[in-house]
């Protein structure tokens, strides 16, 4: 596996942009697995309401980081035209095990389990300091102008 240390690659591969981009760096990438990282900055808007006196990263944001990481992997494997985007089509079992706090850096993994047509069935995880925070199963499809997955 090789290390890519540039945000530019991420911006080339997926359409997500701040403030809804939850991947900072690609740490490792191979044919069917990827590892990324994201520092959960204390200044993120969601901390103001989740929860004001004891802020934690919402579980849905952690899941989104996994989904974006999976989309980066898929986009790195196939050549998508400018009218195609990776779209989440299924969320399976999600298990939340550890709270993520402001200014912590998460490591995110996503792995392709199976590919059927334009659908990629995947599993992913988020960890903090080597401890599992979440695990989730999901599917991503490549969608073109028609908008159907």
C-alpha cells in the first residue's frame, strides 16, 4: 500500500466539499481497501448543538466519513465520467462503541466485500487512538445523470 498525503487527490476523486467533507488524508490504498484520516476540529458547526456542554461527534457524521472513504476507494479504482457520482444506496448493521470528541483524529477504513454491476457492497470502521469507535456495512452505487442507483 502507498501513502498519499494530499487533499488534492480527495477533491479529484469525490464531489464532496467542505463543510461536508469528512476525510482529510488518504493514508493507505490498495485494490479493495483504503485507510483515511480526519481531524474532528472543535470549530466544526455540529459541535455547537451536539451537545453544547459536552460536545461529541454525531454518529451520523462518523458513518458519513466511512461512506466518503468508500467512495474515494471506488473512484480510485474506476474511471468515472464527470456526470457520475458515488451514491450511498444501503446502510446495514452499524455498531457504535466509542465516543469521538472535539480535536480527536479518527482513522477510517473501508473495504469492498462484493461488487455486483455498478453496486459495491462494503464494510468500514472508525477508530480513535487504535480503539474501535464504529463499524458499519453499506453499499455504494455509481449514478449517472439519470439519478437512479
